C-alpha cells in the first residue's frame, strides 16, 4: 500500500508570476496549481512569498484558497534572493519540526532552489516542482521526484472537480477556433478599443503542438526493462512511477494524452506496445513485432545549430533580441528545423535548455516577453590578473623556532621543564694599567716606613 502524501506548498510568487506572464502571456492561476497537487496527495499547508505591496491584485485569489502570504521586504540594495532565503529556511524548519509532512511542492522556476531540493531529498521527502517548461531550470526539473509543467495544468481538458478524462477530445481544437470568431462577430469592438483588442490578440496563448509518440518509446522501453529485471508485473500505475523515477520531466500531456491510461492506449493504437487485462488492471509489454520508427534527435543535438545562428547574429543578440526574432533567424538558416524533433514543444523550451548549457542568457520581461542575450560561452569571465614580476627574489626567511611553553608538549612530544631565572652577569673588571705601558708616566713607589718600636 502506497504511503499517503501530505504536501506542504511553497510558492515563489514573484518568480512564477513573471515567468507565466512573459512566456504564456496570461495571469498565474494558483487554483490550477493547487488542484493539480491535490491529485497527488493531501495539501497540509500553503505559503507564498512576495512583496505584496506590488501584488495587490493577486492577494484576493490567494486568500480565497487559504494561502498564507509571507511579506518579503526588499533591502535598500534591492536584493532578489530575499524570498528564496526565507522560503528555504521555512521549508527546512518545517521538515525538521513536522514529521508527518512527507512531501514538499516548490512552485518556482529558479535554479537557486536546487540546494533546497537536494537537502529535502536527504531527509526522505518527496519533492514536486511546479513551473513552466520555458522558464524552469532544466537542472531543477531533473533533480526532483516529479516535475509538474504549468502548461500541462492549464491545457488540461478535464474539469477540475472531476477526475475522469473528457471523451470528445478531437472536437476541442475546432471549438476553440470557432469560439473567438463567434465572439468577434457577436460583440463588435468600437474604434477606440482597437489598441486594447490588438494587445489581447497578441497575448492570446496559442495551442501547443503535441510531441510525437516515438520520442517517448526509449523511456517506455527502458522502464519496462527495469520492471522485467525486477521480476515485477508491468501494471499501469507501476509503469508510470518507474518512468518518473527514470525521468522526472515525463508528462503524458506533452504527447497529447489526457491521462496516462490514454497515453498507453495511444501507444497500443500505434502498435508500439501490447496491452492485456481489463480496465484498471492493464498489463503492458513491448510489441514483439517490428520496432517503432527511429525516435527524434536528442536535445543536445540542437545546440550546434543554435550556436551557428548565434555566431552569425552575434552583434544583434549581444544587445538583446526577442525570442520570436531569434526563432525567425533559425528558420532562415535551417528551413527544416523543428524543435519538436529534439523533444521541445516550443522554441522557448530549447532556449531554456541552452541557458543551462551557458549558450544564452534569458531575461523575462512582462511587457516584451523573453529577451535573449549571449551566454557565458561567448562572454567568459575575465581571467584573474597575473602577479607582477618582482625585481629581485627575496630569500625565504627561515621559520622562527616555536616558543617553548612550560607544561605543554612540543612537536617532538617532549615536555619542557620550567625555565630558571637567568643569573646576573658581573661586569668584567678593567685591567689595571701598569707603568710599563707607553705614554704613561712612571709611578715612583716608595717603601713604607716602619713604625718605631
């Protein structure tokens, strides 16, 4: 029987809010995050860290969901790590003082939390990281137990109150395309609202394209191999937990599936796996027939292509370029380039991966979106200055002998005796000068007279 998870949620609100606005062009939805975590266990406590004087519009939504808002007072220097330090200290304190809490959810994309994640894992805590694929550090994604992509939460077709998938899934794209047209025809906008309407059209999120199922087969085959070596029956839930253990970034929604059961059914229809048993007790194994098509390239194989484009447009990118402009340059140089072949649903996810490789540096802006700069590979840190040569080399001074302290052993192990006080030295008496010395007058000595008897 699996252990029931009791989850403590810690939200780095400043980080997650600007990340969602700059990449997905929408407001951060705390309800969607909490509902996704409730599917994994019971939420015991919730904290959010920010300078709430600048986030007055978000405080109401957090209050409705009983999220405790911790005020972060910025220092006069404007440090950005104040919320990170407070969050890490509170999370560690809760891990020490509340033994019944066995899971922690960190809602942030900041790579500074890697040390906190590793420390909590040492105390046998299950770690969830919630963030966007385009702004969450790939190192943080791979070092937690499960990475919950924010894109998969908001694109989930299931109603939040229900736990079963919606059956008519193929009709949703058509409905989503027809709804904006119907709204635009039924509600005409006046001429004075055109700038606002154009801004809403620019910020309207586009439909994310699902990855090819063949790209998931190396992980599926590896997980089935692990279960076979353990001599464990490859059931549905055990297969997913094994896949998450091997790759914490796996998410069936990235492949267009509404649930893991739907994901396995898609693999079965594609003739990749063989499924036996009834509903709820599915048994999965690899198909004995022909192997699936060759999966796409690995993520690291996209780095050389991106590096060539950065070299060609080095001057423009050195001053900062939007993501869309850089994506257009890549398409001009490589017309057949598709980020999905390398396992990225969006081009911004590739840039996020390249940032951890030191190829680029991404700065999020709420109005302009993601701005790309050249990374440390193009601008390595300056080497430390070499010491100036000296005119002459001074001889090394010999180490002074260690003073002897009475009663304490020396390096040789001997204990010196207390030193005796030094004896007073007498001053030598000067020799008497005789008359034979040159330059001196002769001294006449007369015999003493004897006293009379």
